[in-house]
C-alpha cells in the first residue's frame, strides 16, 4: 500500500504531481489561492482539497475530511509535505527575518507536531540558508527537532540534476520521526549533469535542454480564453526524444499553448536577438530598462534559467529559442517538467504565476523516491525488531 501524504501550500500541484509520479498517495491538500485550487482540482480529482488559510486547518478538521471521505484515521498519515511561501526568504527580495511570510513555516510545524507523521518534506528557496547568517535555517531545524524529528542538514538541489530542463535551485528539509530512526534521511543522488562531465564511468545522463523539451511544440499559438485552458493544438512532430515521450504520455494534443503578445518596438527588439543572447547584445537604440537579462532568447542547447512567478507580468526574459515570441504557458510547463496532460486553469496571468511558483514535478519525484526507499528500509527493520545499521 502506498504511503499516504498531506500536502500544504500545495499551489497548483507541482509537488503533489511529483509525489504521485513516485507512487505516493496524496490524500489531502491545502492552499489559499483559489485560482491554484481550480488547477489542482482539475488535475488531482482524487485528492481532498481545502482552500483556506493554513492557520484555519486543524488536526480535527483534517480528520473530519479524511475519515468521512476515505475512512482513515490521523494515524494513517505517513508523510507531510509543504512549501511555505518563499518571497520573504528569496535572494531577489528584502530577506527580512520579520516578514510574516517567513513565519508561515510555523503553521506547517504546528501541524507536523500535532499529527506526528512518520516523515516530513519541506522545501523553499535556497536563499533561506543564508538568511541572518544561517540563523533562520538553524531555527527551523531546532523547531522540528523539538517536535520529535531527526532532521537532515538541509540541502540545495538543482532541478536540472534530476532531469528537469531548468537550472532551478530549491532547498529541502527532510525529517524522520525519532522513534523510527536516529539516522537522518538522505537526499537523492543526481542522475543528470553537464554534458562535459558525463561519461560511462559516472553514469550521469546529459542535462535535458530547452530544445529537448520544446522541439515538438508548434510555432503557432492560440488565443488565451479567459479562465479556460484555451483550445487544444496538435504537436508539430512525433516525439523526438525520451523526455518528450515521457511528458506526452498518451496525449495527442495539448492545452495552454498561448502566450503574451509583443508589439512594435518590443517585437522588433526580440527579432534581433540571437539564440542565447540578451538585450546587451542589441544596438543602443534597442536597449531597454530593467535588469541585464531582460529580453533574453533562450538557448536550445542548455537548460532554461529559473522560471519565476514574475513571468505572469513579463515574459520578455523567456523568448523562444527559434520563434519570435515568448514561450507559451505549455512550454513553461514543459520546462518545469509538468506532463502535457496537466491542464492549467485561470487567466494567462494566473496560469504563468502557478507554473512559476511550482516545484518541478520531476524534482519532487526524485526526493519522494529517496524518502520512500528509506522508509521502506526503516519499517522493514522495525517489523523484524532489528536496529537500522545504515540507510
């Protein structure tokens, strides 16, 4: 029987999708964003979803939901996962330790402490590790330790190292209940690397590139249609590599293939960008304000830079490698490793925001598989009344 999971700060379901890929059973999810709720429920209809502030969630309310719908008890919950909002921790923002968003992890801690699952997974932006010279990180570890968990030293994982076509870094905290093991959980081992270091001896596969991810999607896009996902469009070719085969599954066409329109000077500016170039390569009359990567054409030969929620306001940092347009919502989802069957709901603004905020499913799946393997080992030794000598 698969381990049962609760997902908090679930967003549009990127981490839940990764857990599902790994074989976990996400029975309950919580998220306050009503647009993300629409996308989550469209793609995870089997999961109980509660759209409310996590401060209003209690063990009693969770019990009422899972007992009524699934005839489960709180003791049946194996793993709790969560990604508290990261803006207060981000290296892009002010990184103010007093930002109330930096305390939302305490709501997750409260529920872990009260429900006592076998293990927890918490993720956030990697800038958290350096906040206040590491004091925030230490405070988080100490809080979960006091709640009864052995906490692994947090680690920054790069999505590209696990088959995601994006250089996206996230920090993960893993915890195992201390009556089950005194040994911290270990993180997954990388499966992919820069082509220059890949060889038969180390066993790494080369990074998945933007070209690998997008080359079977058509140049022509559809119009965004309000809160709908837009019309379905056909692929422009058969799948061209194993990544596309995995992402396409059994789909014959895709939703969400729409993007922002660029007019006049903006359009002329991007037509002058060569692959992999940014605005700094353009003539002076085509320079624009903003950061140095504004107006950037992605390279088809490399993973994408990090997608962010700011895409919802401005996609000029993510111009298609070949076509004179920004990437589409579907192409952004491909770069995040969402399968083509995953449909995003809401305005185009909301869809891009959901994708930019998501945990890449393949990264979530890699972490989940590592936790599953170790839990299996720990519980097997417990059943045999044997101590766990190693993991």
